[in-house]
């Protein structure tokens, strides 16, 4: 996954509530919590943006698919497979 967000942007401190046992194990393993959270948050944001886009464009996607089902693709006559 390509990093869409700049690494040059100012970081903002925030508070999180985490499972204390999980946090202790992460600290024991020297896991960088900020970097791990950023990666997980970026992945979740990307997932939700995709779902949002699909929902917003569902009508157009369905219309396009129906048109292709009824009329085929303009390139169908040129296919060799």
C-alpha cells in the first residue's frame, strides 16, 4: 500500500484507550505505537473511503453494467479470444 499521507505533516498528540495487557506486550516487544497506529488508521481510512465511493457511485456503476449486458462492449467485434 502506497503512503497517501505526507510524512512531513505536523503530528498531533492524542489519547487512546487500549487493552492494558496488549499494550504491555507491545511495549515489551518494542513496538512503535505511533507508527503502528498510523499504518492501521491509514488502512482503515482507505477501506472506508473505498466503501464510501462505491456507495456514492453505485447507481452509475449499475447503469454502466446494465448497458454492457444489453449492448456489449464496443470492442467485442475486435476480440480474438
